[in-house]
C-alpha cells in the first residue's frame, strides 16, 4: 500500500519535473564550462612551461658562456671557485642582470604566462566546484522524485 504522504499531486509532480529539467540544463552547461576551463588550463600551463623551458635554456647558455670566459680569466666568474659563496652570488647577479637586460622580454613572458596559467587553474577549480554543486543538486532531485513516486 502506498503512503499517501509520499505521493505528489500531479501539479507538484509537474513542477518538480520542471525543476529537475532546469537542474539538468544547468548541469549540462556547467559540464561544458568545466570542459572548456580544463582545456584553457591545459593550454595555459603548456604555454607557460614552454616559455619557462626556453628561458631556462637561455640561462644555461649564459652560464656556459660566463664559465668559458672565466676559464680564459675573464668575465664575472673569473677567479671564483665554483663551490664558493662568491661564485653563487656572481651567478645569481649574472642571471638577474640578464633578466633585466637581454632576457627581459623572455623573463616577462614567463611571469605573464605564469599568471595566466594560475588564473586558468582558479577558473578550472571554480568550474569544477560549480559542476559538482549542480551534480549534487541533480542527485538530490532524483532521490526526491524517486521517493515521491
């Protein structure tokens, strides 16, 4: 025997089904937004990593050139032992100066693309949270409808 308190009248059932359709529509929209956000995140991270690798390669070339000069007794690393703090400081200065000079554009691109990648991460996280909330709402609505029939 059916419990009269759990059976919905036809008008409430139609309303509940309409709400379920709205939630489903929002869930589908959130799923597409999540897919788009994940794709943007992947592209942004890839671009940031590619430029960071290019910068790292340019820094290595700079260090190799400075070490070659040092072996000839010239340049900012000349006369410094590789294990000394002075060598480490000179190397850091060399790289920092390059970031402000010949590698400035590349360094700025790395920083800019890192910000874009971080923003894409945040957007993907937000899209994931929104999708999850609609998914839970749809699960709840499905349980309510099931219990009402």
